[in-house]
């Protein structure tokens, strides 16, 4: 998969089948659309192309009110690659881009720069300044410029729309089972293993640390708490673990968000490696403890809970 930072990185290349959106989560609804895009591109001998945005438009307009990201950009691109997308254009969303009229968006971006011949969009798609463009105006523009436009209906589960908003609600509530159903896979976060304070090692529970939100435009994780987890990227099979995602209230007050993961019966130097931590079950919320002894007892109880989860799973 080729990734371009904005359509200006390349002149109009091979004609493409295009979809446009934030695709936060790359959930089952997104995946249905993207599968149809890939299939449609192959049928028409086109390159499949996804245009997405960085930062999220809501983060640009109202950063304090913007919803938490479900996936970081690395994880979103990995999910798109796994679905067989040929090209992803990550458009830098700024004031100039936000001011493009629907007509300019079509003529300059869709036609001139992306060379789109077939567009597949969701049934709620809007585009251009103030979201003034819609399916009807895009259809009319396609007749003018010579590209086809199709839409796909929203995917539902148990009568409810599968959406990024529904997924954020499930994650915020710690309902990892529902989140997995909406995603079609466990909710995971990837990143480089970084050095921490080594406090976990002192307490008998060494952890692999990932910085989650402090280096992004957003600072709010989609979920927080203590979780039964598994780690991918260090062995052929997922490694059972217990994980803490949040701001570490007992030992830190800087507000940075870390994902700390203790892998059971594992000891290796993996600093700098990229791993994925899948959060399988929420055990409890974060808590602030009066001293390290109480914190250690809580971690031991969480680890025992997670070990029991995997033991039960082995006999199912």
C-alpha cells in the first residue's frame, strides 16, 4: 500500500476508485464499504484509493470538544493495508482545505489530483466548506466531470447503526465485548516500546510502556482503566498480559497517557520494538492509592484476575 501525505505529493496517476472519510476505528461498517471499494476497483481495472484526514476535522475546528481517537494513524493505516487498499492519501486538514467549496473540492481534489473515476461513499457523506456538498451534488458533479458515484447503506447490528460514535461509547463504558463485535476484532493499540520509570520492575511487575496520546493532536484515550490483555508482535502467538491505560494517578501528575503492559512469565529487552496490545476485558477503573504497597496489592489482584481469564479461556 502506498501512502501519500496529501494529494499534492503526486500528480494525477492511474485512475482510481475512491472513497473519502475519517475511518476512525476501521470498524465493520467501514470494512464493508472498503471491501466493496476494493472489489469495485478490481472489476473496473482501477486503483483503490482512500482519502482520509490528519488531524480529524473536529480536532481542527474544536480541539477541546473533539471526540477521542479510536485508532492512532499507524493503526488506521495498518487496518487499511490489511483490507487490500492500494493507495491512501492522508490530507493535512487546515484552514485552506476547510475553505474549499464543494465545487473546488471536486474539480481540484477528486478530478485533477486524484484522477477518480468511481466514487463509493457512505449514505451520510458531506464535503466542502460547511459540509455543503452531499450525495446529490456529487452525483451531478460526476455527470459533469465523468466519474461514477455510488453509496453504501449503513451497516447495522441488532438494529443499531455501526458507527465510530457507537464504538467510542462502548469503549468509554469499558464494554470490550461490544467493542470487539463492532470492530470485528479485539480493540488494540500499537506503538514503540519506550523506557519508563522502571517502577513496575521494582514492584515485581515489569511493564512494556507505550505513549498513547501525548504526542498526537488529541490527548484523550478512547478508554481507560485496567484490562486483561494480550500482546502481538513478540512471538508467534499472542502473549497473555494485564495492562493499565491512563494517567497513572498514584505515581504521576503530568497528565500524560501511557499504556503499561505486564506480560506473564516473560522477560526480554524489547525497547524500540513495535507491539500491539489488545484489550480483551476491562477489570476496573484507574484508582489512586495512598502508598506503593497498596498499589502493589492491587496490581497483584489484577494480574490474578487476568490469569484466571486466560485459564478459563483455555478450557472453553
